[in-house]
């Protein structure tokens, strides 16, 4: 049994949140206390704290729902499940986006979920932190036709899709901050990372067909303890919020949430392939967190101060700088105190 298998076995045993005796735990896992102690330390480094109650008992601070392929598939709409070329649930990987980008040219859509990422990332290669069991880390890949229009707006399409999924699971009052953040009461609930590359695959006649490989990564704060909030805040940027807060303390089933997000993304990509950004534009504008707010736009080493005036028909940010509108296609945007 590998270390990751041992971690999974221990967490699965403790997932009910009830106290477990050390002796019984060692017997159930056919392991020594020294090995269990090492696993507790390894899990703590992944953000999952196992409490010791005296000398004889350990427990998780609360029950957790581990990601499960069968449960995710059960929660997917039948047509979405049928459209998936593959779905995998990993205990640990470097990055779900990197994993899907490294795959051979897909025959269809693929979804990847991970309990923990060692190198999770957002835009501009910024690290994304999610404690094991306390976040939702996933990516979906999709093949877009080579002639697809409005490609620069695909991240906004994904944002609308994820917000819709969260709303169906009980999350209210979520907003979207251009180009890739999910917001609640001026705090960040999640982020998206959209990556595109040209690719090709052979058809039945062994002729190469070109397409765009789209991989969209989604990171959601599901349930954060104080230590996780502190670590995320140290990375800079917006203060975090989690789904537990957004849903008024009633956490949605984690596997159902994963399925809803994957399903909304895949269905939205299909619509985008047929009609571009236009079907999503009004939905995005209705929840624009920066509309008419003072912002700072960072483009590589250049910064612009202005007022966000929404998006144009292609999804580009309209930045008002001294009364002149500047069209921003790709950049980082931070809210500036009025």
C-alpha cells in the first residue's frame, strides 16, 4: 500500500467525524501507531487536521464527504454522463489542469477531480490552496472547433456555468469578477483557470483534424477552517469565503456539487460551440461585481487605474480611464477602494 493509499484509508475510516480508538484504528488499517502518527502529520501538511483526544482516541473536527466517481456519475444528467469520454477521481495530483493538458488528444470531454493538488494554480501562475476535504479541485477538458468564435470570452462562459451550478446547490447572491473570480460579499469563493491550445486528432480516415483543446480548472472553497483561511489570506488577493457560509450553513453534498459544476460546464461549452458568447452575455452582466467600480488593471508590468464599465459583446472589459474607454482582453483586475 502506497502512502497515498494509506492516507485515503485513514481518512475514509475517520470521515464520519466520530471518535476512533487508536488500537482499533491500527487494527483496521493493519498498521502501527508510528505509521498512523506519520500519516496524521502528512495529512496536516495537506490541510486536514486530525484531532487527538487524550492518548487513545483520534477524530476529524467534522465529518467530510470524500469525492467518489460512482456518486459523481450518479448525480450527472444522463446526457452529460454519456458525453464524457472519461472521468477520474484522484487522491493527489500536481494540478488537474496540467493533468488534462498532458493527456493524449481526447475523443471527447474528460473530467478530472482531485482531493488535493500539490501545485494548484490560478491565473498568472499564482498558487491555489485548498485543504484536503475542504475544497473542490477539478478540471474539465473539451474539444472546440478550430473556427470557434469569441474564444477570448470562454472564461466568462465558464464563470456563468459554475455560478449556475452553485446556485442550483443552494448558493445565493454570488457575483462574478472579471475575468475569473466567484465572489460573495466582496470575498472570493472560487476561481477559474481557462487554458487553450491548438491540437489535432485523426479521424476515421486517418486524416488529422485540428481543434482547440479547452481545459477549464475550477477551485471552490467548500469548507475552510481558521488555519486554511489564514494560509489563503497570506497569498494575497481577496479574503476567502466558503460554500458553507454562502449556503447559510447548509453544505450541499460535495459529490453532487462536483457533478453539477461538470454538467453545467459541458452543457455551456456545447452552447458556446453553436452560438458563441452571446447567449451568456446578459447573464454575466447581471452579476458583474465590478460594474461602475474603481479598479486597478494589471497587464504584465503595466497598471491602469480606472472605472470598470462592464463588458462588450465579445466579453472584453471596458475600462474608463479619464473618460476614455480602453478595451481590455486579458489582465488581472483588483477592486480599488472608492
